[in-house]
């Protein structure tokens, strides 16, 4: 900032003595540099250039001017004396004025003294005497006073001007610095005149922030569009600068949403204050504003990051708790092989971590549900828990639990409404219980293991008010998966134990059944061999040997049949078969045994449509096994009845007896291999327990079904074989024309969908079926099969089980959920290389009507498809 120096006036001592140099011989005189920014760095491009001036030279110049002025006035007075004698002081007054104006007080006083002396000399010369008279002395005194006054006033004026220049220079420097500071501020600054609204100052950031130039004066604030945080627009008098100028309000940190010149909306942090004069009057107003858009974006991003971090931390904590819960559940599931005890522990573990109520229901063989565990968080709900101890029936199938068990898919109800309770309740009593339970949210997840639904777990929130979400459902499904696996492992363990027991019992029984006839054969043979047997007893011996050898032969044949069935190698020799003829032949074979026990054997012919397509020998074996079994378990004097006829559109053979009956515990296992109700050493009936297993396998190979019924022990039993009546005409059938020998049934017009991933298998199956008149569509995957269903509903489905990506179980599951008109109830054959008994059970449980092991002969394939066609006889 430029600085000015001020002269130091001469003192009386200086006037009386010579001028001495000051203590500081030099001083700095700063000259303003146009590029000065006020940092005061000498010699720098942005600083000031400093010129060194000698104080002695300056004093000599000032006093020299005084001497020159005085000398000039004296010389001029001498020259002009005749003309100015009365006004001789005028020129010396001018000299005093020049000296004091230029040099200050010291040179002015010096000139005053010299001028007084000169005037006295001139006046004395004019009167030719050096003495002074009264008038002259007065004139000199007046001159001296005037000269001193002039010097003093000039000196003061000089100092005032110098001070003014210094103030102006300082103000200019301060202004320059202020402008530099304002331009460096990150925000916008506007200073406006209070009276006119004229813009007194603004920095460059104003236009950069507002994206529009400022007008010369802020007369109409309505030109700017601003909004309060709640969205209300700013009125003209509400703008901070207007309030500061009009009311003197100091506004600090007010956020305003402003529409910029380019139309974008930005948020400004605005502050405003009035500028007052010495008297407190508002002369201007200043407003500063900062663009918060970027800061808000950063703050929003930071808040989002923090929220995500907190959410991730919370999720990690929840995941840790859930993992610990599942680990505890796994420990509980591994703690016992008794699945009921295990599931009861699991239900109590789920409360209250996952639910206020937890119920576990297991699927029964008859399709019903049995509740095996219930847990609750509030001990006061014990009475309500007793009301929920049994799973209520759902005859309408409207309860979500029933749907979950049927579909194998979970149900999530984040909020349970009263309408949902009304729809789920079977009756008013159950509805009252559900309302007392206080449902808030519920999840029902299936217990599925190896593709088979075992039951369902129900989780309910009530008093806690918790709302389930997808994360909760995922935990529940994982818990149910582990529970189902534990239940299935327990079942497999029990089955393995049971299989070991049955195997041991079978081997013991087999040994007994083989050794008993062999013993008789060996004894009689040795008696015959050593010639010690009476001739009268020889026929009896030969009869005994023959009878026991026949018994052994039957045992071997049964074992061979079971082995073939298990390996999938039992083949049918199919032809038209008259069920009455088959039954009559079996009756002839068992009549001696019935007569030996005094059992009444009665046969009834139920009507027409008794002919089927099948293997006559195997069907006779079925009837013989059923009759033999009935005779074996019927006491002397009892009765056995066989009925052959038509029922429910199917051919049926019904064998009933008045024997010992079947207990409810053994009834589900009556067709299992090697299973016998009485396997003790004290049993009263022999046999290996293979007959009924062979019956079921042979009947199912014919596309039929067999079932056993018994009111209980001591009340007899009834076995019903049901076979499909073929839609094609059979040679010699009653009411049918006899076109001659029939080699295979006709599948004329039957739409068959074949699904197999092997191209050769698809081609061979297609050729066999088309030769019998079927319309075949062959596809290689489940996806293509479902597409075929969408295009045209087939009549029969023949599918492989083992296929890539999705197998035959997945296909039948997706087919069975279709509506009936779209093929949801289509008869289906599982044609597969998986031929083990458990594979057969799984295929039938999955939804297939028939399990046919590979390799299959053309006759077996055509017979199976024909028997499952389901159409009435032509």
C-alpha cells in the first residue's frame, strides 16, 4: 500500500543554528506499484519499489527554495522599488507563501526572518538611514506577524493534505486487500446500497454460483426464484438481504433452494447483515451465500455409506446370531435318533428366538397331519397350548399348512388379518382358538427330504408384534431343511435297523422252511435206501418226498421271483386273459388245502368285462397266493370267498376270509418283502413272507393296484386286486368281435408324450408305440416336455427319471400342479434304469402311477401304456 511522508517543521533552535542531519540519515519512501496486491514485499513483482532519498538533500532543497524565494523577492523589490515603495511587503509575502507551501514551517519562518530583514533594509535605504521610525516599525511588525501566520497556515494545510493523501492511499490499499480477500472466498458476496439497491460490490463467485449475471441494482427480488425447505416460494421481502436492509435483521445460515440461471435447482447457505454509518443508520447490506449442492451430495453419500455400514454391521450381527442358532439346532438334531424327541427340542429352541409359537406337524400315511411338537414363549398360554396340541382336520384344504404340505413350497404371511383366519379355520371353534392365539405374522415351511414332503413347521408371532420378512423365511427354511434331514436320517436308521432285523428273521425263517421239508425228504430217502421200510409204507414215503420237494420248489420259485423283481428282470408274457379262468384254475389248486382244514371256499362271478391284457400265468400266481394266504390264516371251519367282476370301471378280484385278520400296526407293511406279523419261533404258520410282496409286484407290472383291508385282529381280511380294462378289443371277449389272433393292444389315436435324454431310447420307444397306432411326441428335457403340455395336452406320459439339469421327479412335480384340463392328472409311467424297491416307492410317491424298470420289452411297454390309458372299452 503506498505511503506518504510528512515534513518535519524547523524548530527555533534550528532557525538559530545550522541545519543538522537527523539521527536517521535515510528513510523509505514507497511508491505504489500498479501490480501491488498489498503484501508489502519490497522488490517482489507484487510488492512495492522503494526509492532511497537523503534527508540532508531534502532539507537543503527546501531551505534552498526559501533562500531563492527570499533573494528573488529582494532583487525584485530593488528593481521595482520606485514603483512599489508603499507596497514593499507584497513580494516578500509571496516569497513566504512559496517557501512555507513547498518547504513547510521551517523554510517559511526562515523566509519570514530574511524577508523582514530585507524589508527593513529597503525601508531604511529609502529614508537614507538605518534607523527606523514609528511607522516603519509598525509596518515591519505587521509584516512579520502576517508572514508567521502565513507560514503556520501553509504548514498546517500541507500536513493536512499529506495526511489526506496517506488516508486515501491507505483506504485504497485496504480496498484492494478487501477485494482480493472477497474474490478468494469460496462463496458469493454481494454488497448493495440501502437506498437505491445499487450493487456496490460483488465477487466473481456470484455469477459462477447463480449461473446468471447480476443486474446493476437489486430492485426486484421476485426475479430470483427461491424456495423454503418445505417448498414454499420466497416472497420479495423474505430474502435475507432485503430483511437485513429493511429491518436490520442479521440472518445466519439460512438454507434456500434457488433456481439457477440454467434451470437447475441448487441449495444455498445464506447469511446477511446490515451496514450502518456512525449514526447507526443502515446505508447498505451485505449477503454471502455458499453452494451446498456438492456438500449435501457428499454428506448424503457419507450418510448412505454410514447407513450401509451400519446395516452391514447389523446384518453381520444378525447373521452371526442366526448362524449360532442354526448351530444349536444342528446340535439338538444330532442329539437323538428319536425324531419326535428331537423335533420337540427344536420347537422349544425356536421360541423365542424365531417365534412366539412353534408347531411341528408330520404327514401320516393316510395323508393327514399329526402334531408332534408345540412350543410357546408365554407360560400363561399353557391352556391354549393344550387346545392346539392336535392338528385340526382341514377337509376343505383351505389352511395354508395344507397347501404347503401339498405343494412343498413355503408360505409367508407378514401380516395375518382376521379374514385370513376366517379362511383358514375349519369351524367356529377353531376360529376362536386362532383369534385367541393373537396372530401377527406367520411362516409355514415344509419338511422336505430327498424330494419327499415329511410334514411342516409353523412359526407364529403374537405378543412380540414381530413381522416376518424374507430373511426370517430363509432361516426358517434352513432350519426345516436340517430338521427334515434329521428326521429322514432317523427314518433311514430305523429302516436299516428294521432291515437287519427282518433279514435276520428271514434267514432264520428260510433256514426253518428249507430244513423242515429237507429233513422229511432225507429221512424217507434213507429209509427207502437202506431197504428197512415196509412195503406198505413206501407209497406214503414217496408221497411225503414229493410233497416236500414241491414245497421246496415253491420256496425256490418265490425267491427267484423276488430276485427277478428286485433286479427289474421279471418279464410278462402278455396276451388276452380271462380273469375268471385264471381264478378257477387257482381255486382248483388250493381246494385240497381248504378241504383239509374244513374251510368253505366260495367263488362269485360279478359280471362281464372280466378279460384283461396280461400274463395269465402270473395273474394265476397272484390269485393262488391270495387264496393260499387266506386259507393259511383262516381257522378250521372258516370261510374264504373270491369275487371276480367289474367295479368302478376296472376289473377286480376280491379275496376275503374270516381268519385271524391283520392288526393296524402291521397293515401298512403287509406287502413288504420278508415281513410277517408273527416271526417268533412259536408262530403257528410257516412261510417266508414273500407271497404278498410278489402279488403287489406282479399286479403293478400289469398297471394295476392291490390293497389290503382288515377291521382288526380276529376279524378277517380282504385283498382287492384292481386291473385296468383295456380300450382295445380282445380275441374271444364277450360282446367283442373276434378278428383273429391279436398280437398287441391297439393304441390308435392315443397321444403319448415320451421324455428321455437319450436319443436312441426316444427313437425306439417312439417306433414301438407308433406301430400300435399311438401319436407320439418325443422330447429330451423337462423344459421341452412342459412346452409340449402347453401346446397340446397328451393322454399318457412316459418319462425317464435320470436326466441332466432336471430329472423325472421334477417333471412329475411340475405336471401335478397343473390344472386338470391342462394335464395335471395325466396317467404317467416312470420308465427308468433305477430299479431298486426304494426307487419304485419314490417314483410312486412322486406321482407316477407305474414304475417300469429298464430294459423293457415292446410288449411290456405297450401293455403298460394300454392299461394306463383310462378310456372305456369300445
